[in-house]
């Protein structure tokens, strides 16, 4: 099956998206099957139909470093360098963030093509950058701070758009977690030659996030574009569903059978009030 830019445009319009829409996009190019024009066609379709498109633009693989030796935060689920020699080696091998760094490969090919071809604005968070194009781009990206990386999602007045990916890619669920006081981790990055920075409120694991799907089904608009399952869900519906589940069960959307997983640390962060 060959998927064209026109097919993607038509599918997005069938979902009710238009020039007034603000969307955060999580995507898998391969999920569509063969796309004529590749990731660029997906980006062009998104920017043609939607008013403002927000995408992840993180560079963790290049900029991230371990925690320095001896710096241990409670319930942080992260590894420390064994000594300063190892830490200095990791720091030397890392890259300082700059706006022209490629997007992490694990985020998919579409965000990197978006960076290259849509000339979007991009935040400067050393681990968790976002990028956007459209009328609301500056407002969304301006909501991110070093101590609040999910600010662009919080500022979004629109929808989550899942292009062939599951809710395990849906970072809006992390925002709901953090509003409730969990999944607030410290991580470390190189921010200049020889310098490192500690960054708070980095999200945790998401491998149980598909448990939210039954609750979100009434709010979800869905269709197929090629082989891809494409879903549009209002951001506020995602936040509301996650809040409902977590308030009913503090361990909701977490795995609780692996004490080594960050899920266990996220649960412990909630403290005795829960």
C-alpha cells in the first residue's frame, strides 16, 4: 500500500483538524507502510492542515550524562558515575545542546525531518527540547523552563495526535502525573564545554500507559491512514483520564512488579499522603 501526502491530508481533515487546531504529534513513519515522500510528506501534511504543530525535539542521546558521584536524590532511579574520572570522561564525550543538533533517533524520523524542513522554533532544554511551527509556536515553546520541561504541553490548547503509535508515546500523561506529584526525576546534561547541569521534573517510564485507552475511548476520534492507526484525543481529556485513574489508584499506569524500574520510584514519590 502506497500512502501519499494527499492521503494524510485527507485523513487529518476527516479527524476534524483544521487551521485553528493546535496539536502535539507523536509518530511512527513505518506504521503507515510505504509513504511516498517519506517523513517530509508527513510533515508537510501536518503543517498544511493544522494551525500549530508541536513535536518533541529532545537530544538526550547526545547531551545526557550520568549523575556525578555522590549526588543521590531520593527516589530518583538513576545511576551515578563511579568516580569523578568516569564522570569527566562521560562529560567530555557528551555534546552541548544547540538548536541544530539532530533529534533523538528513538523519537522517530518525523520529528527530525520536521526540524530540518519546517524551520520550526525549538526550545533550548538540554534534554527535553520541543519544536513547533505555526501561529501559536512561540506561545507554546515559551512555556518551557529548565525546571518545567513539559510546559509546552501545558500551554497547548488542543489535541494529542498519535500517528501509528500507542499511548506509551503520549507525554501528556506524564504532565498529569507531575501535576499529582509523581514521575518528577532529576537528570543531568552537558550545557557547555566542561560544564554540566542538573535538570528537575524529567518524566519517568510510560510502558503501562496503554492502560488509559479504555477510559479515553469515548473522547477519541480514530481512523486508518494506510496501515497506521491514527488517533486524535483532546489534551484535556487525556489529563482528566490520567488524573481519574491515579486518584483512584496511586499505582495506576505504573508497573509495580519490578523494584528496579523507575515506576517504583515514581510511586514512592507520592509519599504517605497517598
